[in-house]
């Protein structure tokens, strides 16, 4: 495995703001206008549990798993998975991990996590709640994983600090190199004449780590395989309607748009690893 580090601010970035403040400001710009939320037939923020469930698409050989396994003990290791969903990050580390702890605010996700751990043959524990509010409910683990969560966290410094404080050996955090919701920017423009932001990025997250004094290694990898549910073509139109706060009567219009303008999902993911500081 190879890594790279060292990031500098560009001249276009606001002067005087900390990296954490820039991160928060950029995330705030993603707020969906209230008048659209009020008329949305379903929450644009909802997620189907099946999207994050462990199935036969799980690839234990992806770089993020290799980076985590490189620091796990050969036997008896433990993993604390923050924003665990159905457990795809944690289960890719079983074995050598023998105990997995999942933290998520959705009890249905935690039930899927427990079921996946049982199938994988790992001992498991789940904690319902939002990180880092539940940090003291979580046991210390050899490795703390956090996949595809950071772009949902405006107050990023305490979030990262809590990850570090619960890791005995290392934290492994994965995010797309650019904000995943940029994939819908053309659609927002088409259906609502709404311009959406394009940040923050993985480089902005790296700047936060540097500002916190965290010397993180960084790798980049291709987008990992999606679950079968997430890649099901039948979900294409319904998920777009939900994301864009559109009624079902716009389905044909959305389908025609998607035939020409398929969402441009990020194809490259950043993997960060830094030392834990738990005793």
C-alpha cells in the first residue's frame, strides 16, 4: 500500500476561517430550502436499510479493508463502526476481527448489523444514537471505522476527536473525494432551478485533520461495490423522486431526464488512517 499526505489551502478559500469552520460553512450550503422540504412527499434524507446491508457484493479485498486489517491483531481483534448501517465496513474485517460494535441512530440498521455479524461468526454489540453523543456508551476497540458519514457532520472536530479517543490502534475513515450529493446537481437545476454547492471535499477533510494536529495517512481507491439493492435499476426513478422532493406524478419526466443525465457519482474514494489514542 502507498500513501500520500500534505495539503495546502487554495487562494480561493476564505481568509481567516479555520479549516473546521470552512467545512461547516460548506455543509450548511447543502440545506434544502424549507419550501421544498414542506412539500416533499417523503423525506429526502431517508435511507432504505437494504441499501447498506451485507450481501454477496461485499468485497473484503478493497483498499479500505486492507488498510484496516493491516493494523488489526491477527486474532481477537475488535472493530467499532460509527454510522455502521448494515455493517458492510465492519464485516469486511471479519476475520481477523472477532468482535464488532455498531453505532447508528436507526434501530433497523442496527438489527441488520447484528444479523450480519451472526452470519459472519463475530460477537457483536450495537449502540443506538448519534456520534459523538454516545461516545461514552461505546467500548474502546482496536480499530474504529467510519465510512461515508463525515459529509453529514458539520461539527467535525469533536466527531473526529471522539473517533480517535475510542481507537486503541487506529481510525480508518472513508469518504468520496467529492461530496456525493454533487451527483444530483444537474437534476436540482433541471427540476427546481436550484444551484447546489460542490464542497466540501476530501482535501477539506484532510485540512481539518492537519489543523487538529492529526498526522493521517491517505490513500485513494475506486468506488467500492454497491449492495444489490443499491444498484437495482428499479430504484433509479423512485430514489431520484425522493432525493429531489418530487411527487410520483413526475416519474416519467424524471425517467426521461435520467436517460440523458445519469447522476455522476464520485468514482474515487479517500481512505484516511491515523493513530488512536485510547489507553
